[in-house]
C-alpha cells in the first residue's frame, strides 16, 4: 500500500474517512489510487452511498453510477441477510478485505470491471436456517467469487480450518 496524504499534507491511511489533522472528509479514488480530500472542511466529497451503511465504504462514487455506488460496491452481487444479527459485521469485514484486494489489482494495472468481476457473499444453513443452501463453498467460477459470509467470523473460520486439517485458512 502506497503512502497517501490529505490536501493539508497529513499522512492518511487507506481506511480513513477523515483527516486526523484538518478534519477534511476523505475518499479513495480508484482511478488515481490516491486519497481525495474535500476542498474545504464541510464541502464534502462524492463518496459512495455505502459510506453511511454497515460497511462504511470510503471510496469515491463512480461518476457514471446511477445510484452513487463506487467500483468496489458495484462488484457485490450478493450480500448476506442483514436482518441476521452477525451479518452486518461480517459484511463490513468482507467488504474491507475486498477493497484491499481491488486496490492491489488496480495497483498492478489489472482490469477491474464490475461487469466481469463479481462477488457473492452468501450464507448457508449452518449460520442462517432461513436460507435454502445447505453448504456454501468459497470459490470462483466465470468471474464470480463466492465467499461464505461466515468466513468473516474468526471462530467459524478456525473451526473450518481444523475440520479440514488445513495449516492456514
């Protein structure tokens, strides 16, 4: 991850929403791989609509997005059922990890297009009895990356790691 700075010169981090020095609102611009700061405090940035949701997205909205989503949020095809108590935190963790992955892909100048790369964050009956799928397996096919939303939970992930005798997961 490269170093990023606010308009005031303060070092800022990839997950920041505001500058700790001047208080300006920040948003990550995937086109320039830089953090963009509002012109003046209170002016705002063209942030993704998911900034105020459970995932607290801090990317700039795509200029051509009808609903105000950023590139990262547009790649989410399926999200977990947010009426389930643990899923807001799971979704937040999954989206944060996805943003870091997309940053790396963009940094490497690999094509990232929400029509060709999609993410399904699904649940199965092990964690939500209200869904139809008995077992969601993490994997990929034809540009769709499927992740069992429960994998965001450290306890579930460790149980699966031990169950499958994996050295890491």
